C-alpha cells in the first residue's frame, strides 16, 4: 500500500487544514478581543475616573469661590459651605493623586495640589481680614490673588481633562482600527478555507467515493445471490484497494464454502431422518418410565406421611409422659412439704396451748389481786366517811382534813369502779381463754389426722411416680425408634424424588432431543432452500 496517497493521509490533511483555519480564526478573534479589551480598560478603568475626579474638583473649586463671595456678603451658612466644598476639593484631589500614572498627569496634579494649598491659605486669610474689618483694599488684593489661583487651577484641571480625553480617543481609534483589520483578516481566512476545503473534497470524492460506489453495486449483486460476476475495477493502492482485495478473497471463499455446504446438507438430511426415528422411540420409553416412577414416589410419600404421623404421636406421648413425671415429682415434693408443714403446725399448736394455759393461770392471779384491791377500796371508803364525821366534829379546825377525806373517798370510789371494769375484762379473757383451749385441742386433733392423711397420700404419689418413670422411659424409647423410622422414610422419599426428577429430566431431554432433531430437519430444509438461491 502506498502511504503517500492513503485514505488516512488524505483525511489527516483535510482535518489539519480545517484545524489550522479554525486556530487562525480563533487567534485573530482572541487578539482582536484582547486589543479591544485593553482599549476599554484604558478608557473606562484608567482615564474616565481621572476625568470624572477632575470635573468634580473643578465644580468644588468654583463652588468654594462662590461660597467665599457669599461669606463676604455676610450670607448665612456661607462659612460652613466653604468648609464643606474645601473638604470635597481635598477628597477629589486625593482621588486624582491615586489614579494618575503618566508623568505629565502627575506633574499637572502636583501643580493643582500646590494651587489648592495656596487657595486654602488665601481663604483662611480672607476670613481673618473679614472678621477683623480690615480695609477693603487689602481684602480686594487677597480676593484677586485667590481668583487668579482658582483660574490657574481650573486651567490645569482642564488641561488634565484634555490629556485624559485625548488618550481615550486614541485608545478608541486604535481599537476601531484593529477591529477593522481583524474583520478583513477573518474574511480572507474564511475564503481561503473554503477554497482549500473544496479542493480537498474533490480529491477525497475521486479517490474514495467512486471506488466505494462500485463496491456497493457489486455487493448488491452478491446480496441477490449472483456470485458469477468478478470485480475488475482498477483501484488505488490505499485502504480502499485493500478493502476491494479483501472483498474479492471473501467472494472466492464464499463460493467455496457454499459448495461445501451444498454437499454437507445432503448428508445432514439423511442423518436427520435416522435421528428422528430414534428420538421418538426414546421419548416414548422415557415417558412410560417417568409414569411408573411417579406412581412409586406417590406410594412412598403416603408411607412417609403415615410414619411422620406416628412419629408425631410418639413424640407427643413422650412429651406428655415427661410432663406427667415432672408433675408427680412436684406432687411428691409438695406432699413432703405438706407433712413438714403439718408437723410444724402441730408443734405450734402445742406451744399455743401451753401459752393459753399460762395466760389462764395469770388471769386467776390477777383476779385475786383485784379482789384485794376491791377490799382495800371498801376500807378506804369507810375510813373516808369516818374521817369526814370527825372533821365535822372539829368544826373550823377540821375543814382541811374534811377536804382530804373527801378526796380519799372519791379515789376509793374510782378505784372500786376501775376494779369492777378490770374484773369484767378478766371474765371475758377467761371465757376466751377457755374457748381457745378447746379450739387448740380440736386443732391438734385435726393436724394429727391431716398429717396421717398426707403421709398416706405421699406414699401413693411415690408409687405413682415410680410407675410414671417406667412409662416415660418406654415412651422415650418409642419416640426414638419412631424418629429413626421417620429418618429412614425421609431418605427413601428423597431418593425416590431424586429418581423421579432424573426420570422427568430424561423424558424432557428426550422431548427436547426430538424437538432438536425436528429443528435440525427444518434447518436442513431451509439450508437447501438458501443454497438454491445462489448462482455459482
């Protein structure tokens, strides 16, 4: 392949020229934008603020002069206006100092600053002369010098404004001129790009499009099944030529392969007929085998379900036996605790009986004491009566003793009354103690009888527990054997299920084989039909 005129080389050249024109156009546009941007920076960011500050300074200076005339005319607030305009002038002057960059502009600002300082001095002097009522001649001289300084400063300001304006006009003219040059350059680059692109298009069309059109026409004949023609077009030694050569080799191989397919399709047709008969017989045998295995699997499943039910019942019986055994053990334990409790109750009933007997004896002793106290109360009452009589006989000398005798009598009456109440309480206690003694005796008898009954019940529960222990062990053994039988049936069921699935898979495979053979037959017929559509 000659790389000098290859398709890739042509396309790379075309893309190179297009990229070059785009780069040139972009560079021209960027340079134009940069120049215009520089011009606008000079105008709006550097010179325009200077012009604006200079105009503001001019206005402030004129306003300061007007305020000075107003002050001389004795107008109200004129001095305050002078000070305000003076401050504004100083601010605008400072703004000019920070914005100017050229040496000529800096010199002009320096002169304006000197004049402004002189104007401030003259303004202060004018205020002093006016306040001191100085002669009019001196005031006029100062006023004339001030007007001269302000006129000179305004002239410098106008010169500064003119310099900034000239530079703005120059920057604007340069930007406009470069814009026009950029427009002309872009138009020339565009025309040149169009001419070169047109020439590249013609070259690509003659070297690529025409061979491809001839190749497409020949491919359409192949698509219609006509392989008798040959592709005799002269093609360049490039990628298109390589494509045409590969296409010629492909057509040759296609003719060869079609001939081999034609020969093989005949062999396939005879083999398919034999496979069809064998697959039909295999599918029938697999279906009968699957039916037999399904019936066997169903029977095994029924036996497994019966075994599972038996195993469930055996597990339930074993669980219930364990529960009954635990309940009997708990009953035996409760009976032992009942007997022990009855023994404790018997001991406590004996203690209660002894305590009640001692309480009865102490109640009798208290009764004797109360009888003694009652006798003493009677005697005290008699002595009190006798003392009262003797006191009455003594007259005035026995009044004090009479009061004491009366108090003793009252205490004797109270003691007698309290003794009677205690005697009644003791009688109630003795009655209750007698009843408690009788109840304690009856309770002791009941406890003895309950203890005997609990002992008999405990013996019966022990006998029942031993029987239940044997029953629970037997139920556990039955459940274990049933579980082993269930595991064996599960294994048999799983094995039969595996056999059933294998049988079904075999039947399915046989049906699939039969379908595949049928598809193969259909494919062979279609292949014969396709081959007949080609003309070799």
